[in-house]
C-alpha cells in the first residue's frame, strides 16, 4: 500500500523519474514554456514552484539548493537573476497549465506549462461596509405637481366664472 506517499510515479523507477523531472524543470526555466503530458505537467508544477520560491531568497544557500535540481549553471543564473525577481511580490502561482488536446500517436492528453508573465497585484483588503441609510422617497415633486394641477383647475374655474360675473355686471349696469 502507498499510504502517505505523495506524487505520481509516472511509470518510471525513482532514478529515471528524478532525472526526467530535472531535465523538464531545466527546460521550463530555460524556455519558460514547454509542452508535455497532463500528469507530467502537474508533477513538474510542484517542483518548479518550490524552486522559484527558493530562488526568491537570492542568497548563496538558495543558489546551491536550486543548483542541486537544475544542473545547468546558465539556467540557475537565469532563474536567480531574471525569473525570481519577476515574482518578488507574488505569493505563489508562478506557473500555468493549459490543456491542448491529445497526442496523435498514443492519444495521451497534452498540456502546455508556462511561467506566468502578468504582474501580480494584491487585492485591496475589504473595508467594513458602512451602515446603510434607509431609503426615503421624496414625495415633494409629486405634491408640487398635484398642487400645480389644483391651482390650474382653480384658475380655470376663476376664468370661467369671471366672464359670467362680467356679464352679470354688464346686465346690472344696463338696467
């Protein structure tokens, strides 16, 4: 039983698997993007992210720890000098896996694993929400319209009554 044994074996013995992962992580840091199978990409992500986190420290001890896995001196220098400073403010998630389809020969699921290029911006912390004020509808404009209609009705009534009053006044004057 494989209780508490992490990681996939990928159908290889230990020495072959370690050598394959070292070669793949070296290629990833060298070209910043490689195509491989899904299972290999997921295992490679674990190693690559740990190495980038280690390289972000930038001291001699970190350089030696990275050099144990990545055996190419130029790639180690590129990792510590170019790649690690790019992710100085990023707390993790340095790689991205994109599924591409299936390989023609054996129908294996393929993926592209690449280093993330966009800059990380931390999300602002959520502030306490202010207490919501009760929404009060302003009724004044409606009342003004009603009052205006009443004034208009009264004015119309006054206008209508005015000619009758004038007529009655004229009739009184004629007598």
